[in-house]
C-alpha cells in the first residue's frame, strides 16, 4: 500500500498538539510528516531527527549538534547542544539539553601526572591536564520557553579517581545523568529532580511541591518532611491525610508463641498509630502477628525463621490483599540445601489458603502478576491466586499482554503462548522472540539462518501471530527507528510505523511487502 505525502515542500500552520515523525528524503536528509495522514510538516533538511509530539521534535546537523524544531518548521531551540532528550508527557513536551564546555579557569582541578603509578613509577598520560570538562544540563518547556531545571556539573562519566577524560578516546556522557529524576504519569503529573509539577490550566508547568520521594500505589506522592519523616500529598501538592510516616528498617511481628521478630526489609514506613507498611503501598498495613507455616505433609516452619538474612524479597501484591515473602527455608529433617520459596499472607497474618509455596520466583509485574521462571514448572500467579502454568522449556523475562508470554517450547521452538486459552499463538524453530512488547500488540522477532545467525528483525502481532513487519531490518527500536541494509546499496536509518509497518522515507510513506 502506498500512501502519498500530502503537500511536500509546504509549511502549513500546525496545531500545537501535532505528532511529528521523521521522514527520510531521497537525498538522505530528514524532514517531518504527520504520522497518521502522512501529511508533510517540515522539509527534509536535517542530518538526524527523532520522533516528536505536541508540535516539537529533536533535530541534528551533520556535526551531531542537536536542537528542536516545531511543526511549522521554525527552530524552537538552536542546533547547538551536545545532547538532547525529548520527553512526551500526556499534556506537553519536555526537552532535556546538554551544553558542554571547558572550565579551564578552575585551576584547582588541573591534573598533574594524572596516570602516574607510584608502585611501578610509570607514567603513561600527559604531564599536565588543564582541561576541565563540565556540562550544563537543563530541562526546558518548549511551549512556554521556561527552564524548569538547571545543573552545572563535572562532565565526567565515571567520576572520581576512575576518570580518564584526558585521554583522546574518552567519550563524554551523552545520556541524562542518573541522578536527574524525570517521570510523568497519564494524569499529567510530572516530577523533575524531586519537584512535583502540575497543570495549572494555563498551559504551563507549575511547581506545586518539593522533596518528592516517589509515587505511591494509590496515586498519591510521598513527600519528605525531614530525614526520616514523610507525608502523602496528591497530584496538586495538597496533603491527603494527617498521618506522618516514619521510615524504618525491618518489619516487626509477634509469633504465635509470643516471640518478637523482625523481618529484614528496607523502604518500610510506620504511621503514628504504629502500623507498618511496605512501599509503595501505604494504604495496606501489615499484620502485627505472623503464624508458623505448616506444610501439607505436616512439617512446620517457625515464623522466626523469616527473621534472618535468608529473606530474598518481601513486597505487597498489587490488586490483592496479599503480601509476598520470598525466603530460603530449611525444613525439619531436611538434608539437602534449603529451597527459596514464595509465601503469601494477608493483613491478619493468615497464610493464603490453597497456595503451596513455590520455587522459581522471578519478578512481580505492576498489575500484581508474579512470574515464576527460575525453576520448572514455569507459570504466572495472578492476584486472585490463580496459577497459570506455561508449558515451556524456557520462559521470557516479562509479559506481552494479560495472558501472553514469550518462551521456548519442548522442541526448542520460540514463540508466544496464550495462557488463558492454553495454546501457542505462534512458534517457529528459526526465530528469536523479545520478552517485552515493542509497541502495544507488537512483539519483536529476529529471523535466523541454519547456523543460528540473525538475518533480520521484524514484528509480529502477539495476539494472532501474523507478521506485522517482515524481518528485513537490521534492528527495530521502540520509537520506530530501523536499520535497513540492502545488498546493493548503503545501509540507512529511518523510521517505520510499528503497527502498520509503513516506512517514512522516499517520496511516499510506504508499507513493505508482506512476508510469506
């Protein structure tokens, strides 16, 4: 199917919420189109480009200097930044920029013989380094022109004594610093460097609260009052309840024998009534007592055995009344090494009826599903304690949907299994499957030759198994960027629609031929 680009060369006035998809022109430069209609927004004149939204998108010149363009073709930020990150929040765009410079005047940071080894008296580096690399990181709201955050810091990837920035092959960090926390949610709440921003109704980000610790399971935010004390606030920065929550280490219980024990765990909070909670659920208090566990064969596991360092994980189970405790246990009379089992109990300290502690816990998903993939039989435990077994020889590291999981069958074929209908959606011997979706309903796969070497990447529908994008690309990223390496031409990078497979390049937005 060929979809012509409407009005190439024109620069119409675009609405402020316009989505922007990079379009690769015949001359190897990028412009932008509206992804659904294919209508042209910006002429192809940039060396690099990334997808955008809310009427803005990142662009770069040949020397890899980044800037920001709007949907009308005007520069919102000059092409003058060493790095740029575009963040598409539900109601507006945010842009993180990096400006690099040499603070040579910081004489106290010059390095004399930076690689001198006193033990071997060797010296491989320069005698004196007067270059002091620094960077300014900013978070910018392009719609209003406001800078919401700014930090001037050492441009040192590793930092400290491990730094080697004086070497010719030292690459500066081009990704956002790990301590610069930026997050956003569907309701429009945004956190930047521990500050909560809300939509004021005027189209501007307004700071409504500081010292944000994280978002809680119920949608509130945890705000730090001082070193240990916290309170809950809503998305507008208003306190949601009176209690103060004090951070503790470990959860105290009383056993059925009256013994006091403490189960080790960080991110534990105690309210003013003495109730304990496990982050991120501060609405679901833990029990004060914990009974001994009795296995089906009559053997008993004393609750005090959970007080040691053998606890691997302890967490609330979302969308359920249960807490999950993963612990290595040794039963009475057991000779072989203890097994790591998953136990479940409620806020009264009662063990989950009908649940037999199981080996193989891997992780808990946001909706409360627990994946068991470390030991066979593999499967998934739902919040209602329904266990869905997966007939696999190997299970993937995540979920592709409510009841769909990637894995390997007993014959070594890779595919996607539907646990609700107890059937394989598809499977094949000559492919590899991603464990997580690249887009809603789309799972990445790689075709392999007889020697097991990857020969191309594509996308399949995780519900039906049909080929949505044939395996003709070197790779496919989650933003639609692909590598295309034809036999008779130079490799090229461009973007595709992850649902339809439409290619954003050439004289039209194209869909590749179906794969047989």
